[in-house]
């Protein structure tokens, strides 16, 4: 009986340790912030391109572009980057970011179907 109690105690200790670690982790995640950026994306290729490129941006942890609203949702670490840098990164891919116009050179390189003047498809 003594042994069983010891085992239960050990289990309790392990459980406490795991839940404490879990709390620490969720506090770590709160150091992230989210912004939405209005882009000039027009199709699925734009979505893939922007999401792929933005994922490699410093400090970015998650990217999601909604093609219907053209809104890009970026989750990032404020200690590593800031909204201005993120908008700048979007313009460098060739798309408008809020009031910042797309970088001319990057925009030139986009396929014709991805240019903002082309009809949504
Ligand atoms: Cu496109």
C-alpha cells in the first residue's frame, strides 16, 4: 500500500510540473501581436505568394490572407518586428499594404493575372 501511495504522489508531482510548464508556454505566446493589412491581392497565386514570403519575414509566426476581403492577418513578435516593417515587406512582394503602394520593381515581376488592375478571378 505504501508503494502505491508513493507512485500516486509521483504522478501528482509530474502532473503539476506539466501544467506549470503549460502555463509558462501560454504566457510566452501572449508576447505576440496580430495586425491586419489591406493588400491588393487578386487571386490564389497572390495568396500563396504573400503567405509564403511573409512567413519568412523576421518575427512573423503566422500569416493568413483572406482573398474576399484582401485582408492579410499577420501574427508577429513585437520584440522582433513592427507593423511598419511588415507593411514594407508586403510592398516588397509587389502588393499594396494599407496606404503604402507596392514596390514598383516587385510589382513588375508579378504575373499579369496578379496585377491589381486585373479583374478579380
Ligand atoms: Cu494573383
